[in-house]
């Protein structure tokens, strides 16, 4: 898992070290990917740190919807690459929404 995260950090600077720490904390089985329960824990960690989207997901109880959007290949796991893709989409959406 550490190698995957390190490689992603080299290529995608939007992944903050706090996000990596939250991922590691949520990855209870150390598999390098999050199942639904671990994803829910990740949302909790990120919401507690003040991330707006995570707070919205937690407060609205939209964990299942969010997990379905992150799990791009439908294998029941959220990988670091899928999470970073979701974050990139959120960043793109925010930038374009504010520009219009």
C-alpha cells in the first residue's frame, strides 16, 4: 500500500499527507483499498478534519451514494487511484462552478 500511495503522491500533488494518513487509518486490514466500512471510516476522519464534502456526506448519510461514485470499477473497493480521481473531479467541479 505504501508504494501505491507514494507513487500517486509523486504524480498527483493534490493528495495531502493528511489525506494519506486518513486513508491509512481507515484501511483496517492493510489491503491498500477500502471496503464500504473502511470508506465510511475514511469519510468520518476527513469530516472531523473539516473537509466540506466529507462533512456533507456524513451529515446527510450519503455514504452509499459516495462509495458508489468512488468505486469506478464496481469491485466493492475504493482504491487510492479511485479516491484521487474522485477528488480531482471535485476540484474540477469547484473550479468550473466558481468560474461561471
